[in-house]
C-alpha cells in the first residue's frame, strides 16, 4: 500500500504543476475546514460558498508563491477560512445585542415609543457607529465580539472555532467589553447616562 503523502509534499507537487495533488489536499481537509466555517456562519449554504472561496484563495496564494509555512498547511488554510467567515459578518447587516459587563445593553437607550423615520435612522446610525467601534478593537477581541453577538455563538463554540481554551475566549470578551465601554464613554453616541455614568 502506498504511503499517504504529507501536506508539504502535496503542496510542492501542486506548485510544480501536479493538479491532482490539490485534490488530495482538498479531500484530506475539506470536512475540517467546512466545520470550522460552519461553526461561525451556522448556515450550510453560506459555509459551502465560503469553503469554495477559501480554496480559490488558497490556489491563488500557492500559484503566486505566497505560501511559505512549510509543514503547517492545515493551520494556514484554517486561518484563511476563519478570516473569510469573520469577513462575512462584517458584510452582514444584522443588529446584534451587545451586553456590557454590568449586564446593560449598548442599544437599550434607543428604545423609541414609535418607529418614526427619524428614530429608525438614529438607531441605524448608532448601530453603524458601534460596528465601527468594534472594528477598532484588537483583532482577537473583535473576533470574539463578532462571533458572540452577531452570531450568537457559545463561548465553547468560539473557543473551538478559534483554537483557544474557553478561558482565553472569555478573557478576550471581557477585555473587548472594557474597551467598548471606554469607547462608548468617549463617543457622542446617545446612550443612557444612568447605565453608563460619566
């Protein structure tokens, strides 16, 4: 029986023109990569699209000589897949419920008695402002916030998807919320002063 080729052997074969080597890599890792994406997006069709996009990106990077992580193909492709799944959220227009450390909701100052055009616009502007604040957080904190609040992932799912312990995921969330609170207090977003005292 022929010994199965390693990832780095398959990568080298593919780079040197052996197209079937890529099939070997896809077969070997497809289900693991799909699961990592699905854990984040929780939609089979979106996950399948992102899986295709991930492999397209991998092909482009391999062909352009951008891959140099010898022997670390799986972590490399998982990082690409993970980033693409997170980017999917940035394009997503859903409004999350972000609860700060004290249990208060970032958006609870925006409960309007009626949904007038003005109040809807104010709510949307505030949502955008908070999303922009989230974008300024350190990368690891930002990922945890997006996964938790834009996608309702549990901390166990976040830990699995990012390859860290649950305590690390919880710690990143804690620091993210502390940073968000500071940013909120320094912003002119309408928020309830009794919940976020000056």
